[in-house]
C-alpha cells in the first residue's frame, strides 16, 4: 500500500514569498490528517525559531499521521528535531563527486558521517522512523548512492529517498524513475537490506507526476507531494492530482477522504498567496467545466463523454460555461438551472438569450448564472412586448400580415 508524505509545510515554504504562521500550519496539518496523509513533514527546526515552534506544536496535536522534521547530517539538527517531539526524521547529505569535491570531503568520510548521525538518532529514540536522502540522487554517481544508502540502512535508516532534486528524470528514456527504483531495490536486496523506498520528484520539466507514477509502478513505498505542487523552483508533485489518479486509475484510496481536498486547497492558496490556476487538474476552477457547444451538448446528457475523472470524487460537480463558444443546449440547461424552465422551452426566446451571451463572451467574460438571470429578465420584457404587439397586428389584419 502506497504511503503519501506531504511536504507543504517544509518544501512548500521554500517557495519564494511563502510563509505560514504557526496557527495556519496547524490548520493545514489538521486537514492533511483528515484527508488521511501518512506522513506530514513539518519543517526544518534549525532554520528559524518560528519553524521550530510550529514543528513542536504539530508534533503534539495528537494527529494520526507520522509527524516529520528535516535535518542536516549533524547531531545538533537531530537534537532540535527530537526535542520537538517528532516521530519521523529526514536526514539528507549529497554524495555526488561534484559536491564532495566542492567541500573537499572524500566519499568514505561522508558515508561515515551519514552513518554516525543516523546511529546517533536511533540511540536517542529507538522508535523513530529515519529517512536518509542522498540529495540530487539521480544525478549522483551510482556507486556513491549505493554505498551511502547501504551504510545508512545498516546504521538504522528505515527509508531511502530517491531525490530528483532538479526534475532531471524523463519517463521512457535511459534516465527514467521506474528503472532507477528497481535498480536501487535490487542493489540493496542483494546486500540483504530492505528499507522502504521513497521518491521526491521535482517538476522542473513538468514531469514530476509522471515520474512519481513511474516510481509507483516500480513498487516504491512513499511518494512526496505538496498542496498545489509548491516548493523550490517549479515545485513538486501536486497532492490532489496524484491522489485522484491513484484512486481513479490504480484502485488506491479507500483510506483517503478526498472530499476534504477543496477546503485544503482554499486554505493553502489563501495563506500562500498563490491562486489555484483555473486550468489546474482536479482543483482548478475549470477542471470540470465544459464550454464549447458540442462538448456541452454531450456533457449535459452524460458528463463522461468529456470527463475521465468524476468531479464528485473531490466533492465537486460538472459545470457549464456560457460565453462566445456556447450553443442552444448550454443556454437552455443554464436557464433551467435558474428556474426559467418555461422560457427555456421557447426556441426563439432562447436564441435571443444566446445572441446576448455570445456578445458578452466576445468581450472576454464568462456569463455566470447570476448574470444570466439579469440577461433573461432584461430581454424577456422587450421580447414578450414585441411578440404581443406582433400578435395584435396579426389580429387587426384579420389574421394576415
């Protein structure tokens, strides 16, 4: 069963300009817990006193999720994290030749340091879940990763995280996440080491979700996500999109309360100061909205003609957009939705409404149901007056015009 680690409160705050007050972090953590997220990564306590306070508060909220903190491979960071009361610790250290050379550190010394800090953390809390991440894993020399990961597991690490720190991986190429996960699992198993494997996929090439799904198919145990996919640069895998795919297409998710997703996204969006893009999958305003005439006519009869994910999954409904692309079916449907069923049965009247809707749409605006009501009322008076006048003229002419 796949586990989800949400890093909105840690990686998400690495988004330029994003800061969550302690009470907002607590509210976000509460909803993540309600959704059913397995691990909530709350921050790096060594960065600021405020982050440390928020990690400590969330760790003591009695949530069902494991509560995690980030730490460099130094004992001081481990101490700060454990003092906060977390039960999950993420330790990171890059072992690429480039980084080691930059710091004039031989691989064996780096590996000794990683193993030592993991042993230290395990001694402080035998029940602690420990993850080791060789930062920039996928661009690091394979032997370095294998050596560091093996030493970390022997020292007491429960999880090895494959970090695609720069969004480097591309499905279907020689550098794909599926093969990388399989290779690492096999390498460690050959040494009789069986840690859980996590993936941390950045979205620099727009492929974070695809890489995460590659990892899922390869048998990874944990996938890192954030709300809105926020994080360094182009961010990470978006939580709602990943969960929706796992539920809809991989039969995961009986344990996830997807109806909480819209509330979660409203909260994070508001306090991160980042609007949910209208065309964002699952949570965007237009994600389940049909516009073009052919689309709306079919969608009114059966939304699945132009939808492959049920909006009800996340507590939403299909919507019809009215603008310059609309047709008669869309206007009639929306008129019925505002209680104008009788008028919607008059084709000539609906045609008049459609003409006005298209005119408004050509200005770049969408006609919502409130404005549609104004349009109907505005046109109705003159339309029926002209029709009544026409009828009187016909009668006055003896039924002939």
